[in-house]
């Protein structure tokens, strides 16, 4: 995929994530926090299952999972932690605050992961522009959530 297609596509997906927390929060107010997170993941799983079967060619290589290191299976756990957390915190921070804090946390962890070269990532130094970028995002979070 060309990067000029990938960037707007990712931005579009990111814009949808901004709606995820308030949607799940509304569900949580109705059915409870953990029930809402479970329902959210269940509906997503059903959708992905359908996509895998109809578009993605099924689960032909799923057996290769046995060759992976255990930590590559934590994606769902991390997603569950995120969904459950923001389902509650969006009530205090609003969609903008949750999104700002999420992006700042993602960038900070990404810079650290790049520096450590973990999870198959190439090692990248922590440079002044990267630190400034993280600090500017932290300032942005402050400005979004301060009122």
C-alpha cells in the first residue's frame, strides 16, 4: 500500500477511535463497565471473523501461532485494558481528553519501544525532535483537559 493512501486511511481509522470511548461509555452506563467491554469485543470479533472468512481467505496460517513468543498474543489483552479504561475515563475527560491522552501515551511508548528495539522494531535513538514532539503532545493533553 502506498503511504499516501495509508496516511489518510489511518487518520480515518483514528477518527473512528475517538468515537469508540463515548459509544462504549454509553453502553457501559446501560449494562455495566465490564459487560460493555465484553459486548464491544464480542461484536468486533464477530465482524473480524466474517471479514477473515469472506475477504481474508480464512484462517489458513493460524496454526503458525504455536511458533510465536507468548508476548505477541497480548494484543487483545492490551486492547481490552484500553477499551475498559477509556469506557470509564471518557466520562471525566470527554472524547477530546481521552483521545489526546491516548495519542500522547501511544507516542511516548512508541518512542521508548523504538529506542529499546523491542518486538522486532529497529532501534532508533531518542533525539531532541522526538522528545520535543512528546512534550508538545503532553502540553496538548494539558490544554485539552484543563477546563
